[in-house]
């Protein structure tokens, strides 16, 4: 049974004022370039081509709104990090993302995607810090968990939690996902439902 019945692309916006009317709850997905954001969105919605997947980082360059079950928006934000674009372009993206995250009134939660195979990256930890300082609710979604053995995965996640514990009194909610082994879909969608119904 599909957890999500309908999903449609609504529009891409270069600035906050171009985004759809503030009338439905929004859940934004963000992470470093090539973390598997578009793949995860397609996985959650059961639509292979809903979000454009690319092997080259930096494919998403605008704020993309997808209307889910005619009752909420899933928002795909540009990845940050090592996309090969100019400093000017990167700064433009940063300002666009910050404005959206700080001023979008119907944003319920940010889903921060982290590649489970890598050591904690300074850029991700800084971004979490910024979200915390700006009181923007977020959860962590570990991606590509199928690329590691169970032992490696638990070791990697334990290390991540250790690093976070040094800074955070209370750790953000965390999810483990894999678009290959079908892990985490139900948990993520149920979490979104839970927040929407608060």
C-alpha cells in the first residue's frame, strides 16, 4: 500500500516571494550536494522522476515545491557544499535558503540529510548549529545506509551521536534510510503526519 497517494510538482522559485501561497504545512529537505536528496524524495513518494536525480552535485538550484496528498508540501532545497559553482552563485543560494528557512511561516520541520558513510562534516555540524540558534526545528536523516554493513553502520552512527552529544543537550530525532533496501519510508512519513496533526 502506498503511504503517499498523490505527489505533484507545483513550481520552482528563485526567491521566497515566488513560493506558493502560505496555506499548507511545509517540510523541507536539505543536505550537502550528492547526499541523495532527490532519490529520497522519489522513494518517499513512489515517483521515479518527481525530483530530478543527477550524478553531478548541484542539480537542485531553486526552491522546489511538491504538493503531497493535496494537504502538504514537500520542499526540495538546493544542496550545499561542493557543487562546482561560482562563489557568487553559492552565496546567492545561501541567502535564498536562509531567507526561506527563517521567514517561511508554514515551515514545520527541516529534514537534514547526512550520508551515513562519512565522518561528521564541519559544514553539516555548522548548519545544525545555525538551525538551532535560529530555533528552526529539524531532524537528521541518514542516507545510503545500504552501502555499509550493519556493524559499520552502527559504528558510524554511534560516532556521529558522540560528536553531537558534545554540543547538544538533547539530540535531534534521527532516521536511517535506504532507497535500495526500502528502509525508513514508513517512519519518515509517519513522523510528518504526526507533526502535521499537532
